C-alpha cells in the first residue's frame, strides 16, 4: 500500500476522532436542560423532524482494492468559534448549522446545499448533530475496515511473492537438471560417434599401409628383375626366362579403402533427435504440484506422488485438504476421452480416478456424486471408499489402466498386465469437468512408497 495514502488516511481518521471528542465535551458542559434550538425552515423541504430516529442505513461497502488510489481526500471543517453548538460541514459557511439528510444518508450545509435536498427527510438541532456524528462514526468504521482489508491483502501479496521466489528457484533447478541430462547424453553420443569414426579411419589407414608395404616389396622385386635383365642384355643378349615370370602389379586401388561418410553424416540430426527418445518420456497427464496436499510430495518430473509425514510445502489456496493427493494440471470435458496408467506396485493405501472440478478442495470429503475413485486398503479394492463395494481381484494388480470414454459414457479400471476389469461405471450423469486424481497415504508394510504415472 502507498505510504503517503496510508499516512493521509491516518491523519484524517485522527482528525475526525479529535473533533468528535471535542464536540462531546462541549455538549457535556452545556446545559442539558436547555431545549434544542428550533429547527430552521428549509425551502422546499417536505418533511422535518426534531426527535431522533433509528440509526441511518449503513454506508456502502468500501471500494475494491484496485480502486484504493482513487479515494477522495476527506476534508473536515472545524466547528464555529462564535457558536460552538453548531457542527459545521462547510468551509464557506462555518457559522451555519448543518443538517442531516436521512434520504441521502449525508450531512449538508443549510445555506448552500438545502436546495439539493428538497422533499427529503432532514433533521436539525440535536437530532441532526447526533445523526451527523453517527454518520462520521460509520464512515470512520468503513475506512478502518477498508484499511484493515488493504493491509491484509498487502501482507498476503508479500507472502505470495515469497512463495513465487521459492517456486522459481525450484523450477530453475529442475530445468537445469533436465538440460544437464540432455547435455550429458549428447556429449556421450558425440564421443561415441567420434570414436567410431576414429576406429574406422585407423582400420582403413592400417589396411592401406599393409597394401603399401606389399606394393613396396613388389616394386623392389621389379627393380631387381629389371637390373638382372639389363645385365643379361649387356653381356650377350641371353635372357633368363625365370626373370621374366613376374606377377603383374595391381592396376586399381581397392575401392573399399575409403571412409563411409554417408554412414556417419547421413540424417545425423534426425538420428540424434530420434535417439533422444531413449531418455525422454511422455504422459497424457501431468501432476500439478500447486494442488498437492501438504502431506504428500510430488517428484521433480511431476509424474509420481508419495506420502510425506513432515512437509514444508507452501500454503496455497488451491491445495487439497481432505486427502493426501494431487490433481492433474488439466481438466477434461465430459465428452472427452482420456487413458492413462498408474504403477501402484504393492502400495496398500492409494486412490486413483477423477474428481469433479466443482468439488471443494477444503474442509470435509466431498459427496460421492463428485468422486470417481478406486482405492485399495490392504488387499481389498473399494469404489469411492464404500466398504459395501469391497472386492479382491483374482490377480495382484500392480499397474492399473484408467479409461474415461466420453463417447461411450463409461469409466473403467483395468489391470494392465492381465486385462482383468477391476471396476466399470456409467458416466451419463456427469456434466462437469473432471480432474485426474492420485492419492498415496502412508503405507508402512509395502515396499512401494510412491505411485507413478506410466510413460508411453
């Protein structure tokens, strides 16, 4: 809140309090037995009264928080020094007595504003002063209430800033870790590919070297043969046939002694991008940590939830209070279709399914008409926590597929491995949006401590 506005508001309130106390003291000193000055006629006034009437209607509620800067400056005129019994509200006529208009719920000057209140119910004298003071008290109460609300909003926005700072730090850390994983993978793939190129080049270089050594030996043999033939020609043209039997040299270089650049560079970027699928995952739903109950922890990748006894989660208004669970980040419409799977392992206390977008997240558990949840307690499965619906599946269901079919108007829970249908229900009566929901309570006997969305 602006400091200058708050200081001005405090000054106005203190000034009003001082004026009210001074008026009360003067009325106490004055003669109580003296009768009130007769009411002065007001031109055009239809109804006048001297006796006090019930308190005027309450002032309108304070302005919204967005309009607090537009509040007008409150000006309070002092009491007349010549006639202290008159409570003046006009700087131009400080000696003129003020009257109170109950029709407009306002105090006005009897000289310059009487024409604006023709036909209204007005009060003069003690009754008018009493109602004016009551109006000032109501305004003062409204200002104090408004200031209290603004201060409360100011403190809440300060808390929100601190929460946003923590969320930013957490998001930045997780983003950095995710990209570090990509960088490490890409660096490793780059080193592997460069090593393959190096090994291939070394193999081809060694093969070419072997060929060169063989050819070098062949060249030396040819040199010796040429020398021998030359000597025979010089000595008497007697040729030795054995010197002429020489294997002909290779006319072409082996075509395989080249690096296959197409193998390494062809579609390189696409192959790298395609290989990134080994370290990336995709799910049809993402958990929203802002909706998680304070007693659960959502993993940094937003795919799993686990029970946490001592949690330091920030108090957010959208968090669920009636269950140790978390909602998905996006709701589905009644006519949509959504399929996702949850790996529950041997966890003994969990709930999975959907809840209505209109279901309350605070207070007690919503009614069953807004819940579509399959839960497990020990070895028994329950529908919406109803003990009458308890059953034990034929096989251990450690991974459950949930299918919401808006076209066929049905919701089913199926064991992913065996295909056994755990539960199916009709969704014809659903008209609201639905949020996927996962909850994991404390399970001491099970080895699985968190339930996790299965990635495609």
